[in-house]
C-alpha cells in the first residue's frame, strides 16, 4: 500500500537530537524519513543511528531484535502450513556472530540510556538467553523477566516439542542505584480487559496473557514478528511518564510508536533497516493523526 507522509513541525525538544543524527561535514548526512512534533522515524541501520545519539539521553528503550530463527523450517499461520523464514534480517550467522551483534546494539543502548533509564527486550528461546547474558555482562540490573502468554498461539505442526505459546520480555535498568520509573498504581489498579490472568485491584504479576495482534492492527500490512498493541501500551504506561523519550531500534511495524502516541505526551524515535516497515509505521501513525483531527473540537 502506498503511503503519504503527513509532516508537522518537530517539537523544539526533538530538534537537537535530529541535528545530532543528521550530522555535519565530517559525517554522512542522515535525515529522518518521517517527523512530527512527537515522532521521528529513520530508515537505516540502528547501530549507525544510535552511534550519533548523545550519552545519557533516552528514558526507555523497547527492543524486539531479530530472533534468528529463519532456518527454512515450517510453522502454522491461520490454519495453514507456512515457512518460518521472515527475511534476510532474521537469518542466523552462527552463534558467535549473532552474539556479537547483540553485544553491539545492547552496548549502544546502555550508552544512550539515562542512569535511571530502562530497556525492554523481547525474544524467544532463539535469542533471549544471549540477550539476558549480555545485559548482565554489560552491568545492567535486571528488574523482571515477563512471560507473555499467547492464548491464541499457533499449534506445533512438528509435534516433537511442546507448543510455543509464550515469549519472554526482559526489563532492566542501566544503573542499579538510580531511581527508575515504574507506575505501580497504574499497573495494579488499571483495567486490562484483554488479560484474563490480571486480577482487578491486585498487583500486576510477571505472567501476562495477551492475544497476538488483531486484524484491525494489520489493515496496512503486518510485520512477521509484530507485537500486539495491548502489550506495548502496557509497557509504555508502566515504565514511562509524560515527556519521556522512547526509542525502538528495531521499529518493525511501529507498534511501540503507536502505543506511545495513544498513551500520549511521549516522544518516540523508531529505527528500521527495512523501508517497507517504515512505510507501514507511517500509515499507522497517519491513521492516528487523522482520527485525532476528526475528533478534535479545538
């Protein structure tokens, strides 16, 4: 589907970062593909873009890195047998090279996070243990490991293992001694209708039952590892406050940016090396912009 950029003037607070990334005569100029007063998207390598960020700048990072599971196997989608291959970006280069890649991007995340800043990393058994090991090796302090249970997960066609019905989310902060954001009351007392395991007015626990993305989250297309909006809204609400800057170095279908906009009053930067996923994100954000305009009475 074609996309159209609806561009607004960037907020003054975002301009310094855009200038950092755009670079000067000593660097190759990199301009954002999309920008509004609260959102900036880059179609580029996340390591290149993050290398231009200043130190101690970002409040929260959500990262859904390649799982490296595109191995010519099969899986089930909509009741049909399909290939697990998702793209060149998801192919493993071997244990050591995969580990080195994770080390590079997690190290950059550490540098650009504020001392009390936190990072979320999502993954399956193909990648999450490497990421968890590196978080500890790079002196992050792990706060939680969340099990995201998918009540509508696909069956296991091979019938040689248990059906894969969850992903793991690691939540860690940069500095163990620094105060981090956790909106405890919103998690305890909030309404989470999608999660049948959440007991009203009780503490939010570390197993979340959230269905995979609904059809209306895919009307402009889909990313092969797209996360449900309910999952990202919960993460944004739990670990950021108003005016926080959120980064997603593996933007994918842009769910983190959409969640930030729906929760409101957050700044978002998304990076993805694949142009088609940046286009998908722009379409999703444009839809929100148009809805906000339609229902505005100002």
